[in-house]
């Protein structure tokens, strides 16, 4: 069983084998309704450390560690140049869902997710609607719509979307040759509060990931899948009329790309069933992309208000 970080005092580690090759690990705490928290790139489960403890008295946060899952998945990754069935987001709900019942929690759950984790949550809402009671997505618009709207400013700020999708092993070799520099480039973005918003222990954990070639390869495979399989899946869903049916609230950084270049509510209306999007509660937050570490109190407030 994995050790629990000092950032999660009184949290219990868990490990759920999903198959012979895949195990999901994480931490959990609380006695209320279950809340699944999913992080994104380039962070780990530690990004929730300012939020999870403050929701635990009311909700029951389950904080899986996709960083560990990436390491366990890397032996199953396809060779470069092929498709990415294990790294694309759509199959992940099939991997994640069976692990929920062994935790002895209900079939319907709350989800709050950021960045790449939010893209997983988006697909989970569509593929397994009976598993999700309510969902909050942080600082994303649907993958398909964001790629379709690519222009100069978007490409400049979201440069990593196009760099990480380059054929292996080019981005992997570049990143692992200068992991600290790459971490700073990804984590200290224009419009944000800078490096000071991060706890030192959390920042060190984020940066350390870029030292491991296999972990970086898994990150790149995730983005390679987003540029192909994710878009194809979302296109099929829309053509078939498959949309998000659960109550959905979306939050985004006022100083980030989503607010600058997209009509966030408008984009989520397109992929949500009638009445699913919380029009009144969905809003911009006065921060950049990393809402959880820059404005954790806002995320806590929305979780406690919406998940009831």
C-alpha cells in the first residue's frame, strides 16, 4: 500500500486492482457522500490538498493517483506510431468504474475534476451516466471544440498540446533532458499567481515526474490520444445524440485561455442535455488555470454548495 503524503494528514491510502496489469491507488477520508477528485497535467493527486480536507466533513473525497496509474499502465502502452487505446480518455471510465464498488460506495457519485482529469470526467458522464450524480469541471471546454478553434493565441498559450503530441521519442527526450525547466514552463503560466501559489512539497512532486522517461512517455501518449481518439469519440457521441445528462457546473479561470478565447457556457451547452448545465452557478473565477491552488476556497465553496 502506498504511503500517504504529509499533505493529507488523517487520510487512508487505498489500492484497487482493476485487472492483472492495472491497479489504481489513492487516498480517502470522510463519512459523507462519495466525491471522486481527478487531477490533470502536469500535477498529481497532491493538487487537491487545499480542497479535499475541507470537504471531508461533509463529503467523502476519493483522491485517485493517476500518476501511479500511469506508471502501471506504461508496460501496456502501444508502440509509437500506432493508436493509443489505453491512453485515450474514453476507455478510462471502463477502467475506473469497476473500482468504485469494491470501495463499498454507492453507484452514483459526485465528481470534481481539473484539466485532463476533467476530460476523463466529461467522457465518464457520457459513457457511464448512471455512475455520476453531479459533476464539476474545472478550466476546460470540450476537447473537440478547443482543437477546432485553434488560432495563434491558443497555440502560443497551449503550446504543450502540440509539443506533447509529436511522435515519440522526441518530446520525451527533450523533457527528460531538462525536467526542472520543463516543470517551471508548465506550472508557472501567464495569468496565474506564479510559483508562490504552490506548496513546496507539492511542487517538488510535480517536477520530479519529468525526471522519469516512462512517466513522461505516458503523459505524451495521453495527449497524442487527445488529438485523435478523443476527438473522434466526441464526434461520434454528438452524432449519436449522446450528451451529459447529469447536473453539471463548470468553473474556469478569468485570466486563462478558456475565458479569453471561448464561450465556456455555450460550448458546454452543445454537449449537455437540456437543463443539465447549471447556468447560474457556472462562472469564471478570479485566477489563472490552476484554480485549485490559486483559489481553493472557491472550489470548496462550489463543491459544498453544488454537491448536496
